C-alpha cells in the first residue's frame, strides 16, 4: 500500500483527481486493481473511492452512511449549496459570453483575455459579471472588470475547478471537478428539489 501513499493522502485531504490535474494518478485510479487496493485500505476508515458517471474524476465517499457520516455530509452539503448558485451563474456566463453550445467539461480551455473582451462589449454581461464578482463566494471589492475576472478565475483555481498550466499565461483548463459539480446540480434539481431555477439557459446547461 506504500506505493499508493501519496495518492491516498491527497484523496483523504479532499482532492478531486482527473486527467487534467494529474494524468498519472488518474490513470492509476482508473485501474480496477488499484481501486480494489485503495478501497481495501480505506474500508476501516469508512471511506471508498468513487467517481462521477463518466469516470472523468475520482474522489472519496463514505462506505456506509453512519450517523457521523451523515452529519459530515450534511455540513458539506450546506457549504456546497451556498456556493452552488454563483458557480452555476459563472458556468452560464462563460457559456453565453464565449458562444458555447454546451456546458463546460474537463479539458476545455478558457482564454482570460477573450472572456474579458467579449464581456466588455456587452452591457448585460458586464452587469451580471459585476453582480457575480460581488457575491460572497468570490467577494471582489473592485469595480474594474479586468480585476473582477482575474479574482473569479483565481478563486475557481483555488477551489480546484480550473487549472492554470503556466502562471505567466492567462489561460485556464477546466478540471474534472466541473463534471462533478454539474452532476451535483442535476442531483439537487431532480432529487432534493432545491431552488435551482429552471430557466431556458439553465435547462440547456444541466
């Protein structure tokens, strides 16, 4: 199990591992033998390796829903719901601004300057971005569009939704955590009946 030590540490710390964030680790986790070995080690901890439906991202879930597990999930779920609406608005904003026909998915590239330029030319998009940037999830204090966009993308990188391959180049790659997020939005809409609006744009997105 020592060969999986660093990988287990990352998973137990809450990392989401996909082909974009770590191609080697993702390849290992895609192997059935590795999955069995990791799950065998995690069983006493009441954890297990799980993935989304498309197997584009791996992370840890609980093996059994004990009282402690339910309390942890409830707390985690509350935090996720608080950030859900600003993240959903950001997904819609990117889709509309860049003229995409479908939602973002792992491996998609977003050029920061292109996003800024297209937002500058559309007053409606600028207003929505300003509102989004001031949301407590992003908490921007700036009124400058360029600063707002940079802060939003930096926060999304910190939360693992985006990867910036080169610090000196302003483009970002979408990680598999976005796929997880969209699956979660669908689950909430279909199973939990939480207030995720059924606007035409959102329907197209999720």
